[in-house]
C-alpha cells in the first residue's frame, strides 16, 4: 500500500460507505418489482436493468464530485480515466440474475485500486442490511448499526471443505471436468451466491469459491476483503486475480494449494 493511500484511507472508506448508501437508495425501490430486463449478452443471457444503470450513474456522480482526479471502471458505462493512479471499481448489482428473481443474493461491489492493485473493497446488500468491507489491516461485517471483525476459518483438507460457485454454466467443458473433480473431493458443494459467496468465505462460513469467466469488476472489490480476513484469492494457476477469468478463493492456504492441484491439472 502506498503512503498516499495510507494517509487517505479513512477518507476513501468514508466515500465507499457513502457510495454504498446511495446505491442502496437507488436499487431497493426496484427490487421484487416487475422491472424491465434487457439482455446485453452476445453469447448467452446477460441481464441488465434500470436499477443497475441508475445505481452506477449515481455512484459516478458522487465520485466526480468527491474525487474528480480518480478513475472509474464499472460494468454498465465506459471507463473514465482508467489509467489514473487511483481508480474506483464498481459493479452496481453483482448477481443481476438473482436480483431479477427476487433472491437477496446480489450486492453492490465497490473497490479502489492504487497503481492497479486493490487497496479497498466493500460489498453492500441493502435489502438484508448487510455490509462486508475492509479496513487497512482487517475486514468487517456491519448490520443493524453494529460492526465486528470477520475472519476466515481453518480448513486445511478438501474432505472437510464447503465449496461454493455461482452456476455450473460458468465453466466450459474442460473447466467443468476440473470443477467436478474438485467437487468430488470436498464435503459439500453448493451453487448460487455470486459475490455473497466470497463474503461468506471471509466470514468463515465456507471454505472455497471457484468460478470462471469473471470480469475485473466482479472480483477486484472482493480481493482485499478476503485477504484482510486471512484468505487468499488467485487464478486457477496461482496468478494475480486482478484481470478476472478463472478464480479460486480459499480461507486456508493449505486448502488453496490442494484445490490448485486439481484445477490446474
């Protein structure tokens, strides 16, 4: 973390909380209503709604006023100053499929990078009133006005692990074979969850999250939450997760290594 980020961290986290509050105000009136759904996918259903667009627009408006020299990379609009020293990474509704189904398993992702490295992350779920976020050295869970630190749990072996993934269709045929091999090695596998899975991992509720086809805005805001809770996030070959793609997150480093052996085979 750079000195500038250390000096301004409290200001930046205050901004992130403000962004989360505003996004929630915009999104909640749309939830569990008969809102129109557009499909922006060229090779499969990729839904987007007015709630996605309006929330990101509201976030961008605040950032243009509070941090005009910062970049913004989001899911719904063109990048702004993406090569800036500090860049906000926004996914207004991660889990739009869950959103349009009325399932409260979506969240607003807000991250900040410095020179491309994630330094701040937040996931806000306004319907349940839950917020997962990171400080400079720890990660936290806030609900009903109370905040507490969160931590991953120890689970060094696969046969004791709980594995989560959003959906099997995330994987191509070759990826699916590796994922199934990993699934056979763990105690329990569950589908669904999107960004929620990563936060449950940081909270010590589950042990592994494995996905593919992620964009940077799907994962970058979650990386510091997991890492400062004691977890690890990489690509399937152990690389930097910042560009998205094939992602594996684990609460235990020994478990992560065991998962990589299968996923990178």
